[in-house]
C-alpha cells in the first residue's frame, strides 16, 4: 500500500490529516499490512531530515510543456518507510500557498508520484489518496496509465475535509496533467464550470471514505455536501465513514515529554501541577490562595469552520464567569485580531497565543479543565479526542466526528465524557459552557467526568483495523 498525502506528522503538520497519515502505517504494520507514505519534500523536512535520506532515483517529469526535476528520497522512521518527492521550485515554500500555484504544485506531485511508482523498491497494489491534493491520481490511473505497471493499482480516496476541492479551469488541468477534453463533463470532472480535483477522486477512486460516520452521512445531504452531495450519493455503499484514531503513544499524559509533570487516571495530582505551570508560563493569574479557577482551552485553526464566530459573539459573557481562557491558533486575520484585542481587554485572564506551537498545545490539552470546540462542521476532529486523553472535558457542537466522540454528561446516570449543544447558535453554546462550569464546580461530578474522559479510548488500533477491512473490500 502506498499512501500519498501533502502532509504527514512528524515531518510537517498543518492539521489532523498529518496526524492520521503519520499514524496509519505504524498501526497497519501491527496488523501485518505494509503501508508506505509518499509526500512532498517540503523545505522544513529537507532542512531537518535530508542527511538521513537515501536517494532512490531522479528523472524529469513532464508537466504540460514543462519538464521538471523529480528526486525521490527514502527514509525509515519509527519502523516505517517514507518516500519524499524533491523539487525545490515546487516545495521550497509554504505547504499550502493557495491559488493556482498550489494547484500546479500538487499537479506536479501527482505526476511525480505516478511516474515514480515503477522505480520504487516495492510494488504497491493499493494507492491511498488523501484530499484534493492527491485526488487526481485515481483519474490518471484509469485514464493514462493503462498498460503500465500502475494500471493494476486499486485506488482509495479519503476525504478529510470536503470544503477544500481544488477547483481550476479545464485548460489548467489539460495543460498540466493532460486531462482529456472528454473528461470535462459533469459525469466526470466538470463541476459548476470548473474542473474539480476532489470530484475526480470521488468519481474515479475504487472506494471513498471520510473520517467519521456522522460526517459521511452529513455530506450526502445538500446542507453540508458542499455541492458534491449528489456525486457522493451516487457512490452509495462505496462511501465509508471511518473514525480517525489518535496515536496514543504520541499523546500520553503518563509519558508526554512536553509536560513538566506526568499523571494518569490513578494519580491526577500532576494535572493540577501542569495547570499551575501553564498559567505561569502564559502569564495568567493563578487562582487566589486556597481557591480554584477553571481553565478553558482552545487549540486550532482560526477559520469559520471552527465556530470562532460563536466565540466572538459571546466572549464577554464567557469572561464574566470566573474563568481563565487560553487560545492557541492562527488563521484568518479577522479572528487573530479579535483574539489579540481580547487579550488586551482581559489581561491576566485570557491568553491569545497567535501562531503554531506543537509543544505548547500539549500543555494546553493537559493543563486546561475544559476544551472548547464549537465547530460549524467537523469531519472528525482530533483536538477533542486529545483533550479527553488528557482528562480535559470537551465542550463541542454536535456535528461530524464531534458527535461521534463526545457523549454529553448525564447527571442522572453519571455517564458522558464532555458537554455538547446542537445548534450553531452563540447563546446555545454559552448555555452549554455555563452548564459545564456549573458541573465542574461540583467536585463529585467533576471527578466522574474526568475519569470518564480518561477512560475514553479512540486509539488508532480500531481505526487501523477498520481501514484494513476497507482495503480488503478492494480484493487487492
Ligand atoms: P483540522 O484538521 O481541521 O485542523 P483537527 O482537530 O482534526 O482539526 O486536528 C488539528 C490538529 O492540529 C491537532 O493535533 C491540533 O492540536 C493541531 N493544531 C491546530 N492548530 C494548532 C496550533 N496553532 N498549534 C499547535 N497545534 C495545532
């Protein structure tokens, strides 16, 4: 199996896609399935790991009228094999730069991957593509590589986020990837006047999946189908919803090297110490002597998807409660400015860390009491799963993977691992936050909830087993 993706942890990570692609080969290996990853040799990776890589081959790939250098490098990491496509012109800048150049970068990557397959030191039978950046590969397998070694490949497309589709003019695709004019029809790749790369993957892949059961249902309807619901419905039983898992080894409060103190369900004292150290690290006021104060954490991309508009709407009401708030994230300028301003207005009680900081994220997951994630939509979401793994109670909107993983607290039965609300409405979220705070102040309820959250297991083993079953349906 060859897994093609734009990002993969720990090499480069923008979002949950990287976590999943990083963990999948490791956990498939435990099941006796060999999976290797192929990805761009982004500048950050070249700087850090190039001297550990072995050169496999190089050749020129044709990209329309251009002829471009392709270097293929190989590296073993954590018992798995990774291939990297080297080209400094395409991968010397940001991972996702947007616009037409991003389309060209990944058209190049697509061609490079397809052309290098016969030269690799193993022969995959399945090509597992991820999101629009690699979604043209199934189309190329079926329309341009028949007769070649690649023609026997079965293809799978995983949709990590339907919102991003890779829409370009047909002239662009024809020029770069030699996509035949006969394919530029609604039956294949044409979509509302453009070629749509994600649609190409949905139409041409042998199987398609998304990253949670609820999201796989939601995207088959017009409200959340991002105008691809009809195409998705047409794939019927070929569309699976496989819940992402968490790499429990990489996220473990008992061993996490980013934490100043370790803890477990049996001994939670360390969690309080991590919280105190976190408040100090970020310059937030501790609770007055002999008292407590709940910390609400947030980690994620600052985009409309993450429900930031709801937070903007009622932040003042949230801050009227006895709380500390920590937000780590970057994204849309409007949201970044809002949080910078909020930090000024609530000095010592609210910290906005604008940027990307992996180590700090670990301390926020561990040192917070509650974790807010009120997404507008959420294909799976890893942050809420990580929060629970650290005994931090998620407050989420009931959508996609959030609905599949967070079970709301039931004060009558003592069941539940967090809090949730149904509608995309700021005051409904506020009520839910207030209820979560009220519950947190009840020490008996808090203890049960924290134990329930820590007992929640969304480890990668189940996810890998489900992928194994999914691959088996291909008969490869
Ligand atoms: P998405 O893939 O939509 O961004 P997920 O919840 O699936 O959302 O995954 C996000 C991942 O990226 C999590 O592991 C989260 O901790 C991490 N992350 C997001 N923003 C930041 C940030 N600013 N700093 C550190 N880690 C971040």
